[in-house]
């Protein structure tokens, strides 16, 4: 190297190699995928000189994030090491942990250097020894003493254990809440027990603890926990609600090559412990089995309390009044939807963009309130933005489904349930294609007092991120009234977007007929980024804001991927200036004024996965109570603080994934479609991205890739048995 750089100037990441992409035995140049050892366990591409390596071994890498012109964001190694923490290092990690706010690594090193490895015992015996540490101020001494004083609760030893073994501090409270003073003893006895007994723990975290404690790879407790985890992982990866017995057995054998085990015993134990449900050749994670059984049983008996009968003449009178007051005339399908809604306790309303779903939903709520003036109407949607839009169009309060059910993030449980039900006469759920098996099951469990349910969704959009395909299964069962709106109502704006969406649905696009507010710019992959930046700049010059413009991308990696587009847009439209504070978090730079995307539900803060806000302020750690740099993000008037571990809950939002955009609409959508995206491109993904545009849509890239994508109807047809269960329980022939 022509220039040496100190380690202080480099980014340091710790984790494991998961997959070797390329390795040259002569030059040692290597490219591999690397899982960062943090709560998100993000996998990145790493390049550099690596003479020899092992997978599943912890490495500490020193280097910098770079943008490769073709492959996107990568981490380039300068040096690396395999960390083996000494007792002194363990104490330093402990003292610089979350329980000692404001005590950083340098201060901890100074304490250990001055007092020695047994400094904790010395401090317990005589707190005045801390005053021997040069430059240690009284406020920091107090913080250290308060932190150590937690030892009588069993916390101090547990914290030290977690720090030494690299386990995220987020799990500390969960462990202490479950086990109290016995936490460490129970973990040491069997770390895999935390998966079942302590909310928020999965196999990877438990296995990390077990490996640190020296548990063997073929320990029966480890293999059992892994089998249970593998079944759920396979379903999550595919979206299926079950996996075949053979697939599970083969996947387990492949991943456990060289280990000694009795598969039949492990499997039987999982079934007996109700971790699996086995039907014929199908194996369900118990949560998916219970969800399918619960949904089908509930709907077969619904409603459990009926509404008073209404007078048909009065409905017709109110409907006529509404059409006159709104100066509209409902078409035949819309009238049929209204009558079906009032005639049946459960109804499905579906249709693409521009087919009048909004108009019908507004009518349903208003007419229901007119016919039942003392009734209670509850409206919900999977995302915050969708809920806000539903509230505006119905003139009725709406909330996210998670908020309605009072979901608890830490325990993954719902405060509103069968024992504490929803008190409502009518429940309306919009954007239902995003709802998964497990969430719908818990929504129904809380809806025994609800008398009428209407679900609304576009069956051509992407299915839920989690397991199941509920909207599809409900429609295919043919057991419930379904109204499918098909007539397209052209609008002054957005007509091309709507027309294109319906062309995509049919699998036949005529670009020549679209010339109003749709544009397809054919560009080679290497020019996509520059073109997106230019289009965004042009839109801003015309008076639009960054909130009006949303770039969507099918993938994170590549030169038209989310990571590299976010950095390019940030550098152009929110560049570094002396008056803007910023902070580095992993490969991201957060800067005041940035557009921010929420990645996880935070019900206590009333922000949810997919919400977009603005980074208003970065507060220096010196001026916060927690002694941590804090970000203040404004989500449409809701201000949320981020510091420490929950910084992983946000990212930049100049460009987001199509999946994250679901449930939202934007005035202008820019969507790159390149050959690099081929692995992700399919009709429903492109359709979902296109239908996010409310006014204008710009596609950039390769028309052939676009056409191949819409020809790919579904890369994987989700395997479920919900449809069959509904038909069986409602008495319909299967």
C-alpha cells in the first residue's frame, strides 16, 4: 500500500463468513459474504487479501465501505484478526457496555490499565480506588458505582457474560425478566432453553451462547432446537405454511453433515412438544398450524352475535341520498358490493387501481352509520400510511392492525385478544393482501364481539412478507361473498399508471399508448443511477419535494440497488455542510435533513414498518441523559428518538424496496428495472411497484427485463392448506 492508515481511521466490523464467492490461492484475493455480528445480522459483500479462512468462525475486519461501479456497496479489507478476548478485554467490554452510560472503551481501558484485571473486585471493596484513575470525573465514577451496584440482582454477572460472549444487550432485560438471579445458571445449564422460555430469542442467539460455552455441535439439545428452527426458517423463506417431511429431513441432513444424530427421535420429540404439527407428508410450525385452524374455525362460525335486521327500503333511500349529495352514480358492481356488504356478515372486496374501491368503502362506512347510528366502526390497515389514508377516505378513525391489537414488541404478544376483545359492530381491514396467517388469526381471535367484517385488498399485489397467502385462500375457497371491481374509472391524473397496471395484470403492455404521465427511459445499468439523480433534480426544480418523490428498487445490491441509490441521492440532495450534524452507523451516514425509513414496528412510539419521516436533529452524546448520540426523527408530527441499538430500526428512505412501499402511495414513483434485478422480477412485484404511483411513474432501465418480469407470473406459488380447511369447516365440498 502506498498510504498507511491507523486503525482509528478504519471501520471495524465483527462477524462470520457465510459464503465464499471467489478465492485465489496464489494472490489470496477473496470475495465472500459476511454476516455482521449485530441484532440485524446483515449480510454484506467483503473483498480483500485473505490467505486462509474458515466459515462459522468469528473474525474482526478492518477496512472501509466502498461503492463498486458494478456490484454496489462492498466492505474492502485492510487487515483482519480472529479475536480471542482476554480477561482484561472482557472487563473492558463489560465496563463500556450499555449498563454504564457514558463510559466508553477508552475510559474502560484506562480503568483496567490503572487498577488491573481484578478492578471490579477492588471497586466493590473500596469505591475510592476509582479516584486513582487519572482524569476520571466524579459523574463517571457515580455511573460506574451505580452499574456495579446492580450485582445484587444478578444483573452484573449476566451483563458481563453477555458482553464477553458478544450477545446483544437487547436480550438482557428479557433474560432477567424470565429467570431473575438464576438467569446465568440456567443459561449455562442449557442455553437452548431460552428459545422456548424467553421471548425474543431464536436459535442463532442461543447457539451463539452455546458455542461460547463449549457445547458440542452434535449435542442433542442443539440438534433438536435447530430442527425446530429450521422448519420455521424454511417456511419463512418460501412463504409457505408448511414444509414436506422429506424436504425438512433432507435440509436438516445437508446442514448437519458429519454430525451424529437420531432424526426420528428428534422429530417425534418436536411433535410431542407441540413445536410441529404433522399431517400426512406436511409438517407445520405449530404457529402456522394453529393459525390455519383458528382462522377456518372462526370464520365457519362467524358471526357470533348478529346485527339487527335493516330495512331494504331505508338502505335504498340512504343510497339515493348519498349519490345525490356526492354527485356520483355507482355502477352495477359497486351497487352489488354495497348490497352484499349489508346482506352478509363477512365480505371480500377486491379490485385494481382506479376501479372505485375507495368510493365504495366510503359509502359502506357512511351507510352503515346511517342505518345503525349507535354502532361502533373500527378501521385498520397493516401500515401507518395505509391506516391514515383509510381514515381520510372513511372519515372514521383508523389504526394499524398491530396498534389495534396492542401488540407488545418485547413479548410478541397482543393485549387485545380473546379475553380482551375488540368492541365494535363493524371491522374494516384495508390493504389486506399484506396480512399474513398469524396476524389474521390473532385479529379474528379478538373479534368474537364484532358483528360484521369487510376485508379490502388487491389480489394482484405481492402477498404478505410472512407466511401464508390469506387473501388468495379466502377468495379461492369460494365460501364468502366476493365482489371484484373491474371497471376502470380514468382520472385527469394517474390514468396512464392505472392503464399500465391493468396491462401488467393481463401480461401484455403497449408502451405506445401510454404518453401522458408515464415514461420508460431505456438506459444501460451503469447510467441508471445518474439518470435517477437527474430526474429527481428536475422534479425538485418544478416544485415537488423529496417527500413527493419515491425511488423504489427490487434489490439492495448492484448499481441500481437500494444501498447505492440511497447514497447517491443523499450526497446530491442532502450533502454534507458545516451546519448539519451527522453520524456514522455501520455503512450508513445519517445526516440532519435525511429522509428516513422505519424498518420495524415500534408500537410504543406509534411508528410502524414502512413509515417515512425526516431526521430533524442529531444530539451529541454529551448532551443526552443516556450519554449516547441520539437521532430525532419526525414522522408526520410524531417525534421518535433513536440511540444505541434501536438505530438499527431505521435506514435512509430516498430509495426503498418495493415490499416496504406496499400500503403507501406517492405522487411520483421512479422504478429502475435492470437485468441485475432479474432474480427478483415477477409480475406481482412490478405491479405493486407501479401501483404506488399516484400521479406520475418513471421506469428506467431495460424494457426486455421489464417484459420478462411481467411474463413471470409467480416465482413461487405459496403452499398452504387454509383454503381446504375453510371449505371443510364450512361444509363446502373440497
